[in-house]
C-alpha cells in the first residue's frame, strides 16, 4: 500500500490549488481516504474525508473552501483548495484510514 501526493506549490492569497494523492497496491475507491495537515496543538489536523460510497466530510476550516474528490480510473484522490489564505500554508498529507498509511506530503505556500 503506497500513497504519493503531488500538486503543491506557491499561490497568492485567494488563489486555488488541486492536490493529488495517487494510490498503489489498493483501490482508492474501496478505502476511507482523508486529507490532513499539521496543526499547532496536535500532530495533524484532519481536513476532509471521502468514504467508499462517495460521502464526504469536512472540518470547519475546510468546509466551503476545500472539496475532496476521487478518480477511480486513475486510482487518485484529490483535494481542490479555493480561496486560499496564508494560514493554509502547510504540508498536506493524504491518508488511507483503513490501512493507516500516509503519503510523504506535498507543500503548499500561500503568500503575496
């Protein structure tokens, strides 16, 4: 089971980025998949989850700005991030919850 994130980069406040998380050794569509980033008072802040049936769940900080989606043909999970703020600057990780597997992370910098 392996996860590989990509799509991070630098963007100005108010901009958008789409992060990708390619899965190998399993089917993204069969697993509970989530996005996280580091938080000051905890190891990682949960942002969004997409369940196998397609249901999606968001944290308060992600709701309304971030959208988690999946491309089953590409075996890839996505995180569309809009209206980005400087406080969104972080390393973003995807997680296969069922196998407790994490990717290596992808950096997002929001700065003018």
